C-alpha cells in the first residue's frame, strides 16, 4: 500500500516463505495490495515446489496472468535452481484476494 495506506500499489515483489501455504498467503496478500494490471514478481519460482504451486493456483483461478518465468543457468551444489516469475494481477484477482485476506485475518 502507499504510505497513506489507501492507494493500491502499481507493482509488487514477493520474496517470502517457501513452504506449505505461506507462499500462497504471501502472493494473495500482494495481489490484494496492488491494482488490476499491476506487475507482480515472485522470487524462487519456478524452482521451489510450494512457491510454484502457489503461482500456478492463482493462475488456474484467473487471479493472475503469467507474463514469463526465468531461471538461472548457474548450477550451485546443494542449492535449488534460482529463478523468478512475473505476472499481472487481474480484476478477478483483486476482488478474490481482498476477500481472502479478510478471511485470513
């Protein structure tokens, strides 16, 4: 949100939790904080399972439209493949996300 807390953001970056429902909740909160058409970046996807699952769930329900995903070509032993995805928040996503955030609070 803006510093006044009343205007939605034009863009958002999610670099949050990696496991269970945390990535989904983080992503829903970001969609709720942005206006439709806003760009949203999600870190650690498409490489970490629960993060990628959250990204896919929002797309399947029409809350987010993916523009693209990129991952590093650098291989680091004992590390997951680094990457990120970029999408656009939808009008449907804004309404659903606001409702979901209220339910979670």
